[in-house]
């Protein structure tokens, strides 16, 4: 184990809280074990650990070691660390995201990897976007498809509206809750930039009721 990861493991375990862990497991439907470290404390731990122990290391190795640890908080820290190292990212990012989603698929990870990781990555490496979007849309994995729907959440006026519309139309008849929710979320977010377009688009499409409600929430 990398020395920085080993140090972080020791610190994290010293903050274990069994009562918090119980309720965090319940919230996540007993899918993952937890240490019981809430986000503000985790953020303080990472804030102290990163500059003194982890900055400047092989980000790919460190992030993967963290993500592979048992308790769910380590997957969260892996993503926190990855975002701190984003100026050093290279073309390993999409493969890493695909691998992580394959191992630990759930909304709490996917909803960071989509808009925060792939959203930034595709803005920096736009020539790679179409390949990965096509690959993930064809994968049959609804978590990877959710990434495709959500990566533009923060793009505002830079949103590729044609791509967004095509993705939504491709997935509009899916019964999966997390796809229907993501369609609505992507439209609701873009409505903050162009509510007229979203209103007209929703009226013209055969979307699930959940997607429509989410899309029109603020209109």
C-alpha cells in the first residue's frame, strides 16, 4: 500500500463512528460498509492529508488504491483526491471512470464521476467525447448512460444542446428510475440557461412522467 494511502487509512479509522455508520448504511440501502465519517469531517481530513502526504504523487495509483478500499468513505476520498489532481489528468481518466463504475455502481459515485470528473475532462479533451459517449451509450450499463446524460450539468451556455437532445431521445423509453431521473435533472439544469428551449422540448417529446416533472420543476 502506498505510504500516503496507509497514513490516510490510519487517520480515517481513528474517526470511526459506529452510530453514524449504522445510519449511513441504512441510507444507502445496506449496499456498502461505512466508517461513519460525515462529509465535513472527511473534508477536513483530506484538507490536512493532501498537501502534506499526497500532493505530487502518481494520482492514478493513489486514486485507485483509495477507491479499492472496503468502506464507502474511501471511494468518496478517492474522488475528492482525483478532483484535487485534475490539472494532471491524462487519457486514463475515462477508463478509470468506466472501471470504477463497473466496481461500485451507485448514484453517490456516478453523480460525481459524471458532471465533476467527465464534465471537466471532456471540456479539456473534447476530441475524446464522441468516442466515450458512443461507447457508454451502447454499453447497456445504465450508470454509464447516466454519466452521458449528466456530464454537461455545469456547462450552461456551452451545453451541446443537439447532443443532449439526442441522448435523451435515445433513452426516453427506458424504465430505469435513475435514467428517467437523470433525463429530468439534465433538462432542469439546462432550463436555468434556456427555459424556453426546455419547455418546448418537453412538450414535443414522449418522456416519462418522472422526467417531465423533474424537467419542469422550476419553469
